[in-house]
C-alpha cells in the first residue's frame, strides 16, 4: 500500500490554501519511502498548478514509477516527468 502524505489545507486545484512546498515534500518523501532505486538525483518544482520532476535514476521504468507516485498525490494530468533512466534490452 502506498504511503501518501498530503499537507493540511492542500487544494488539488492549486487554488487558495494550497501549500506548494508541502506538496513537493509529500512527493519527495513518498518516493524516498517507496522507490526501489535512488531518488537523490531528482529535482522538483512547481509550474503553474503542476509539478515538474526532472533528473536521472538508474532503474528501468523508473520514470513511470515516479509518475504513478506523483499522480497519486497531486492528481492525473498535473505531473510532468522528465527523468532519464536505462531501457530494457531489446
């Protein structure tokens, strides 16, 4: 079961009362707790009412794992993942 931390007063629409630093912290903590790979090379920032996650991980499919965790917290269509990771051999 996924551990999702949502700060008090978080508004999924990014409106009045939203706490962007708490939102980013929630995503970071969830990834650190759940990811089966190192997440220290990731950068997080807000862009409008969405979250941008950039960096590199050393795990095939790591970008999709990051997207699923972040979307569970902020909602679908509010996450942009720009993460490089190795591909499975073809």
